[in-house]
C-alpha cells in the first residue's frame, strides 16, 4: 500500500502573522491542509486569502478553551468564566468535565455554531480537530463525530501517535518527553474515539506531530516520515511568523513557528518525501498534491 501524508497547520486565523506563515508553507512548501478558528482575530483574513488557494484543504479548529465563544456567553454559561471567555487551558476544562460542571448540550451548541459560521462564509470543510486537543475527551469526541456526520465532513482527528519516534536533544528533549507522556496517557481515550468515529462512518487518519510540537527539527521530521505506515497519516504542524500580535496571544509556540515554516519549505524536506515515496494529500482524500514536489522529482 502507498503511504500518504497530510501536512496540516493548526491555528489558521490566530493572527495575520500565523496566516502569512501557513499560506507561505502551502505556496512554497509541503503544507496541504490547515485548521481554521471560527472566531479568532484573523479569521476573516484567513477566509479571504484561502479562497485563492483551492488546493489547500481547510477544516475547523474547534475551540472550547483559550478564546471566546461564537455564541453569546449567556447561551453557554458552563463553558465560560466570569469574563465571558473560555477557560484558559485544557486542564481546567477537562477537570470541569470530570466534575460534571460542563453541559455537553452547550458544547454541541457552541461547536455547531463554529462549523455553521465557517460554512456560511463559503468554506468547504475537509476535517475537524480541536484546539489543545480537548475534543479527544470521549464525550466531546462523540459530539464532534456526530457533527462531522451531520455536516458531511469526512475526517476527524484523533490526536494520538501510535508509533513513537522521539528525536530531540537538550531542552527540546525534555519537552518531547513530557509530550510523549501525555500522548501515552491518552491511549484509552484514543481507543474509544476510534470506535466512536467508526460507528459514525467518519475517517480517522493516523497521526503524528504531537510529541514534537514546538520542537520539530529536520531530524525529527525525517524520523516521522521514515516511520510512516501504509495508508494516510496526518502530520500536525504550527508554522507562522512571530510578531507583537502573536506575543499577546499567550501561546508558547513563538520562535518555533518560524523554524517549522523554514523546515516545511526546505528543498531537503521535499527531497525526503520523494526519496521515501510518500505522496502528499488533502484531508478529503480526493486531491493528491504533486505541485510542491514536481521540481525535485
């Protein structure tokens, strides 16, 4: 069987600088897909510019933490704090879920609104995933899979790396180890998520990139590519340009975005895929991307 790779950028719409990096990674590199926030500061900019790039697959980066809801806070009171914004990170959200303080009916209302907002803007959606991976919590994943089926969206991410290939050194090694531990802990959730998706007829490609989030190097990327299994794998990346707007978001991924952008656009990266006979693909599985590899094949 052939090995296919979807190279997907998270956080489209976060800032104009992140948008610039994602579109450059598609125009000049190996990026084939991106996950778009429905209501982030640069969402409108991203939608406008994506229209001129039909070869870029676009999905929804569903948000339940670290941002503001699409719906009025009064309609989703268990999802927001006193300031009307989502909880700051995945940890308090999951703890609130486990304590029964989150209404899953409100989760479905909010996620439905995010999907409908982008559909109404004319975006053809190829996949769903979640900001900070909170959608992997099985009760939330069941809602996401149901919405994917309802709206005819073919793919949902299960953010679990089945084949570990940790290649990092120095401070990056410590980060990769912590992320590998979080990945391992998520295995029971992932197993349930795969079953939920299958029951809804929703595809869940193999996944890579979680362990090396923020510390993706050329060596790590080569290890991931060489370890790819037959079928379709999604590689999650976070390219972008750092600017004052990005600094104000509070994200930990700052300088690493520029490094990932450079890596995605390198001739050596394209040559690696050619040498390994890996085809680039979009999430809807209908469009094999040859353009970005043509001049090195």
